[in-house]
C-alpha cells in the first residue's frame, strides 16, 4: 500500500513552528533534511489520518518501514530518504525510531504520567535532533541538549494543539492525572474553566522551560556554526512560544508564533553567536533570578561577582524546586520531579546534568557547600507540595523553618565567606520565614495551606477545617501576634549575634534582613485582623535605598 493511499497533507516545512532546512543550514545538507522531513511528515499524517482505523494505520506504517529499509522506488519519499542516508550516513536509523512513535500514535490516546509522555517524545522528537547532529558530523557531547530541545519543541506543539488533537483524533498529550487536578478531562477542556486550566498549563510549561534551560548550551556544543545558528534561532522561538502559551489559552484560542517572533529570533542571532564560546550556564541561572521579585535579590546586589554567581545558582535551585512544590502537577509527579533533583544533588560535583547543576557544582567546590542542606530544602519542598498543608505544633514549625529557610541561610553564609555565622544564619532564616508566613496568610489559605501551628489555633478555639475560614476567624490575629513576637525576638537575637561577626562579609545577609525588618514593620502597622488587605511588598524606592546602603557599608566587595 502506498503513502498515496492516505490523505495528502497540505503542510510543508514552511508551515512548521520552527525552522526546517532554513538557509542557515548549508546548501548541500538541505536536500537530506528535506528528505527526512517529508518522509516523517508523510508517516505522521498516516498516524493522524482520522478516516482510518488503527489496524489500517499500522499496516501503512509497516509498509513504509519496509520501503525505507529497502529503498523501494515504489515509495518515492522512502526511497529519497534511503538514498540520502547512503550518501550522508544519517536518516534511516532515526526515521525507524520515529515510525515506532507513530505506531504508538495510531493506537494510544491518553498518557498516565509525565514520564510516559517523555518516553514518547524520546521516540517522536529526539530522533530529529540526532539526525541533524549525525548529518553535520557532530559528536555525542551535543546529544543531551539536542534531546532536551527536541522534547521541549514536541511538548510545546502538543500544548498548542491540545484542542485540535482532542477534537480531530481523540488524542490528548497532557497526562490524565494532570487534567484530573482541574476536575477531569471534560472540565479541563470546558471553555469557561480557564481558571482551573491555567495552573495545569503553567505547570507543564515549567517542565518545558526546564528542558529549554538544559538545551541552552546546544549552540556551544556543536562545531558547525550554521547548525549553531539554527539551534539558537530555534531556542529563541521555543522560548517565545512558551511565553505566549503562558499568556494565552490554547483551548479557546489559537496560540502561535507570528512574523514578529521569527524576526526577533533572527535579530538576536548575532548576539547568540557572539556568546557561543562562553558558557550559557551563568546566563540561565541569572535569567531565573531576574524574573523573580524575591527579596533574595537585594542581598545578591551587595556581593562581589564570583560570590554573586554562586548565590545565583543557589537561588535558581530554590526557585525551580519551589515552583515544583507550588505548581499544579499531581503530588506523585511533584515527588518524581523533586527526586530527580535529589539525584542531581547526589551526583554533584562530579556529574551535573543541567545548567543549575553545573553552577551548583562549581559553587559546592568553591565554598564547601554541604550536600545535606540541599536535601533539607528538598524535604521542605515535599512538605509544601502536598495538596493540603497544616503544621501540627511548635516542633513541626521549627523543622519546617529549618528546612526551607535555615538551609538557605547555612548555604548562603558559606558563599558569603562567613561559615562561622552558621548559628546566625539559622536565627535569621527562621525569622525571615516567620515574616513570610505572616505576609502570606491569605495567599497560602487560597491553596489550602495554613502554617500557623494547629495547637496554637486550637488553644484559641480555631479548629482545623477550611483554610479560608480558619484565617478569617476573629481570634486568628492573636496567633499572628504571637508569631510576630517571635519574629521581633529573632531580629533582636540576630542583631546581638552580628556584634560578634564580620559585618562586611555578611553584608548580603544584613541587606536581606533589613528588607524583611521593613516589611515586618509594615505588617505590624497594618495588623493581622481579617480582612488584611492586599499582600504587602517593598516599594522600588525602598529596595533602592537598601541596595545603596549596602554599597556604602564598610569592607568593600569580597
């Protein structure tokens, strides 16, 4: 049976989201790229033929495989790819893997978890990148970032086409348990349920952005300048599509790249190529820090460049694991993602697998960072990742603060060059976390989190129940007042400890502490009675004054 028996696709390489055989690819190599694309496109169309039953699709794909292996002229697209493979040494092996993925598409309509989706992408997308690497004679060092990029592109395409794939093929590439977090598949796809759908989409895009971060060094890993250019443009377009999918709803509207996106991606190419020989890892972690509004950035501004680079790595790690914990992925998925980070930490400093890991490995060696503190942070994120969070008593609260804040403090003071400030770091970490709890009471309650210990609330007659009702209780403010007294004592204890420590080395910690002290004063002045009003923040002038004060502290950058 010929490919011609299937409906003819009107889609060409010019209609794809990302460049295919563009002029960035050397002219002699464009023909084999197009041969590969056309064969893959035709096979994909067979798998996506809504008029054919699965057995018919499988039979057509089997015919294509035999034709490809034999270079059968009766199937011109298969013959063209086989000829390209004989000449250039790439194409057939990778196409066979694609055919296996297309067979799966012919029979499989839903996915059980993220790992199963990634396993599909390894066969449906990664072979494309591996083909281009082999075609250009690249070595194995570029394979991991190429795989990450191809998987990211595939998932972006799936998210973009969620509604279309479901309507035309009854196929959904978002795992079933993820949709259940929004009330089930029907609820997820209900046009009016944008609010329930949005967190799920964002959690999936967090995973895409992690893949794009791991792919960022691809242009520097390939020897071919033209392939580096192609990969740099593709990365830029992928980041733009990810941002568009965060801003738009692919279920109710078509979210797509436009001419301006392509123009911007190509306009950035000279800069990308100029940076090609420099490591992309510092830029990746710095970009993660840049998009955050955290007060942690205030302390970093007071550091010398090398120490700041190490703290960027620490903060990027904190940011991504916090996003996992706060995201809308199902609990088993969160645990799997956090376990992957545990394996990354255990592999450091010898075998990092991504940009954050590589930057952490560098910091770990330079500043003797204890591995156990990273695991403590991950333990804290596992607690935060539960769908319902309650703190039982003072000991439970102390352990939580030690994990999510004390560990950051202990790691930070080592990076600052003041490991002797270990106890100071624990006091400051706990104090700042108490301020966070007081600031975020209503925001946390909205996602069923209450961090004020239950035994304190019970003593005030507030029973465990609906989070919003608990924090709206008329006596809840008294529990907050008690925590505020602990924060006030913590600031005082930190001030006493500072008198015996090197203030110049601890400038970043002091800046952060003063920022939180100012925020705490605002919280106390407003009071904790319900309704508390919008979340309080430092203003830009207040942050600027803190940074200016830090630059004027004695001791200079270290």
